[in-house]
C-alpha cells in the first residue's frame, strides 16, 4: 500500500511539475520549472541590465522592443552588471558558460532574471526563450515571466531558412519580418534567393540593365502550371544596394547571416533578357520568364564565354562587397544542357579543355567561379547538381534532390546542408486538400518534424560533415506576405526543433501540445499561420 501511495504521489508530482513546464519552441536541452510563487514579476521601473560590453545591446534592444510592441511596457537599460540585480533582467557575459557553441544558461527566479553566456549570440538566444515565458496576451503590469532554470545550446551549427524573392517579390519590410521569424526560432542563416528566370532582384551598379530590364516581367501565368493563361500584368521589383545593406544590418543584430544566391549557369532568363549576348543564342531577343518550371526548350542558359565570366565576376564582386557572409550561393541547379549541346562555342570549349561532355562543362563553369570566389576569401555553396562532373574543391553542397548528393558530398569531406525537397520544401501543400493554390506536392507538419538531417548511411566521422539543414520557400504560388506566413507556420516550428533540440528530446505529440501556446503567441503578433495544420 505504501509503495502504491508513493508511486501515485510520484506520478502526481511529475504531473504537477510537467504541467508547469513552459511551452517552449524549440525545446531546450535542459529545463527545470520553478513554482508559480517563484515567477519573476516585472514592475514598472524594472531595468534591463546589460554589461558594459556593447555587444549585448542588440539583445537588450530586442527585448525592449518586444515588450514595448506587445505589452506596451517601457524598460530602461543600464550598463551596471552585477548579475544579481533585484527586479532586473541581467545579461552577463560569462566565460565559463562555454561547453558548447552558442550556449546560454538562464535563471528566472522571484526577484532576479539572469541570462549568462560566453557569447553575445548565446545571450540573444536566451532572450528569445525569455520572451516565451510571458503570457501571450497584452497584460498591464505586473507582468510575470514563468520561473524556470534552463541550460540550452543548438544541435546543428547551420540552421537555415530560404526565401525565393524572384518568382514573387517581397519588400524590405516583409523581409525584415521574415528575419524576425527566423530569429524567434533560433535560426542563424537566411538564404536569400535573389535571382532566377522570373526576375533579378538586386541592384548591380556596373550592370544596371539587370534591374532596369531583368527585374520586370510582362505578365505571370494564371493558376497551377500549365495554367489558364497569362495575366498580362507587368510585375517586378528589386532591392537597391542601400536596402540590401539595411537588411544585412537588421539581420546581423539578430545574429543571422544572410547568404545571397546568384543563380548560374541556368535559371538565368532574367539576366539574358537584359544581356542576350551572354546566352547561347545572342542574336535572339529574350524575355524574363512568365511561366513556372524549367523549360529546356525556352529557358536559355549562360554561355561559358570569357565575356560571361567577366560579367559574373563583376556581379559577384559587388555582391561580395555588400554581404559580409563568408558564403556565397551560386545556384548550379537545373541547367538545361541542350543549349550547350547546340552551341558551337560550347562544343569547341569542351574539346579545348578536354572535358567529357556538357556535364563536364558545368563542372568547369562552377570550378572557375569557385576559384574567383575563393580568391576573395569566400566559399561557394551550390545545389547538389554541382557534384555532377566533379565537385569544386571547397564547395558546400545543398542537397535538395533527396539526400544522395549530401551523402556523396559528406563522404568526400565537404560540408553539407540538407534540404531534401520531400521534407524541407515548405512551398508544398500542408494538407491533402489545401484550400489555396500550392505546388502539387504534400508536406505535412509531422514529416518536417520527424526529419533527421544526418543519414544513417554515414559513419559518425562522415556525419560530422552534415552542417545542418534548411527549409525552403519557393514562391511560384506565394504571391504575398500572408500566403508566405501561411506556408511557413507552423512548419518553421517543426524545423526549429529538428535543428536546435537534442534528437532524444524530439517528440511530435509533446511538440503539438507546446504548439498550442506558440499559436497564441502568433495570434498576439498577428502572424497568419495555417490553422489547419493538424488535419492530416
Ligand atoms: C531547386 O529546387 N531547384 C533547388
């Protein structure tokens, strides 16, 4: 009987403490909840304390702005850092909290809240967690943070999300919002897909026709490919270099590196509309593409001429001067080789260079670009087609046609970002019968959640080359911010746990419970997430 009572009371205790655990996404590594009476209460006049180290200012600003925006609370900052200030939130740079990169520890307890980390980025992630300890509704003072003690750090070093701004253009204000969404989920790379057949979106001073001509198309296919016609409406837009710098700054304050993508040698119709002389048929006029898909017969590709390489080097020089990212994405996917097959110049080059065929030519193309990018101290990332014909020596591979490319690259000791389309393409439908126009493939929340980026085929040593994973949002059928949010949420939540949380802590049922609270936060923030995510 006594044993039974003890079992029941243990179960009850577990229940109580379990019920008190805050609903955090991504799930932290270790967490212990305090009692409700130990909650930290923010009173009028509470101070955010950051150390005199200026590197913590972005974290303080982020918290202050959040509290102002969603709770109408004005917090002050101070540079007095004793780490134990009463009624204060303290950020402490602490060299001892360095067992893992980006690690932080956090104590939220009665009169003090302290976030410690060896790095400013760790403090920033602590702030993201701290925000989730608040009730997700606008409350006047006193505002309570749930009492908790947390030790946390990410599983993967590369935690990425992509946005295609070529098929549809998203303005700077939405791109900043998008970056905030990534930061909230402790992601650290934003892959900005800036160029494609359907529009060139970044100002290049040396080649102004890229935006004067390449940023605009005369119309857009109506409906799902093959569509029901063309709307005939001129469509486009681009970012000026000043705007790009502003977005880079904004992202840097959120510890997000922006990786710009400049597509080559395929997906180049916007370039070729502006500069047809860089195509395999220089005399034929070209248009920025208006219909989705890769149309071998219609979408010409870059001619591997010296003129093209000089042009690309000039473009990449401006891009590399703008973006501090050590990584530049050069595309490399879906290049229609038929154009090189029919081009006397390309065939001659294949012979001259002793290349095997057009695949060898693609490899030659990418190797040359890599050499140039490396000469500026930067590294290329390419879609997994860059493996075809031989991988460039220092390239990072983004594996999208399944995991095969990623596995091959990891075995060759190259860094890999996993983004297989069956698990990581958030432009695919979330339900079997989606109520909106989407790419005709299906990616339910559970499949994202249960994705494991390190393939079982890899040995532990090879597995270390899996740098992380990334969700992609291709925008053929995403023409506005509300649709982008609908496609992104809540799959971004699932992705954040794949990338951040320990593998052993991932549990879809538990995640779904925590998601309920997260969706209330989204309501508070006005995020237009998909409300039917559970229907599969
Ligand atoms: C891709 O989806 N073409 C990378």
